[in-house]
């Protein structure tokens, strides 16, 4: 492992997270939206890049999401402990029974609620659908930030097909190391990108020990110094999110329940 990876593993270990494997924690590939040569996306679409227009056919999509690294069965609830310095927040992510029509595509609604000791910090509805090749597409979000119980911002909200916003991939059907893609595109508001760093990491968190963990590096040109790493366990979903830069923070899965 190089120095950056060692530093990341050390930080994770101090946070109660055991990390194994040799993936690089940060990569210049994470800052480009162009997929590497040889990266093929199963199904009817190519990897989405930067501001490339995508023409999504509703007939290619379903709200039933069974991706092995992020199965979204309605009623599933993930609970995370998020730590940023001395501040601790609790995140509850719920796959609802509801769907939303986005440009004719029936998308699954996932609710994400962030709380601190003072109350709700952020309340978001995310919209996802899976294409016929098995990839999860991110079709938008409605987000509200709170301060003292009052909504202070809806910045970052977007919906595919409105005001130039376009969907991106949350996870490709068959993740391959080195493949890069956009997760969302709403110019100047939401331009997240990702690259697959590894598929065989090992992680120990409060919910258990996981092998063959998918590891992505996530960035955005809107914040050039920002770099995040996400880890997905097969059959579970996201188990760890680490903000590497500009400052360190972490969100760790502490429980998952399914109906």
C-alpha cells in the first residue's frame, strides 16, 4: 500500500473500523468522468460521462432494485453513526414502499434522515431505478436542510429531465476496477463522480465482518479538494463512508433491518 492508503487505514482503525486490502484511497481517475478503456456497462446504456445527454427509455427500468451491492428491498432500514470531529450525527436510510415517476420511469423512493442532538439536520428523498442490465441509476433527490427546526436550504435538489439535470449511475451492474462514471449532473449544483477502486476489500464494522467489499472513490469538480471513499458489502449495501479531504469524517453502519 502507498502512504495515502496507509494513512487511510490508520485513520479507519482509530475509528473502530478494520480495513484490509490494497486499494488506493484516492486516484486522479476519480476526478474524471471518462470510463477507462475496456469498461463496458451491461444492458442498453453506456457509462454516463460529465454532461453527456442520456436518453433513458422507461421500458428499460424497474423500481425493483436487487443489485448485489445495494439491494433496496422496501422496508429495509440502514442506521449509521456519522462522526465529524467531536460532532456525532445519526443517519437513518429507509427504502420506502413509495415510487415516483421521473420522466416516465418508475423510481424507488429512499428516505434519508440525518439527526443531531438538536434535532433533524437534513431530510432527503432520493429516487433510484434499475435498468435491464442490472445497473442502479440515480434519478434525483429532494433535500431540505434544517436549523432549529426550520428549513434553511434546498440546495442540491434536482430531478432528471428538469432544468438540464441528468441522471447518473449509482452502481454499475458489474463493477470493474478502474471504471469511472458520473453519479449525477445538474450544472453548478450536483456533479458527483465515482471510480471503482477495488472489489475485494475486507471490512469489520459493528454489523459484522465483510469480504469482497466494493470500494469506490467519489469526488466532484464543484469542490476540487473534496474526496470521499465508499464501501459496499454484498447483500447489505453501504457499510462505511469516509471523507478523506478536505477534512476527515466517517459514517459507519451500526444496524440494518429488513422486513
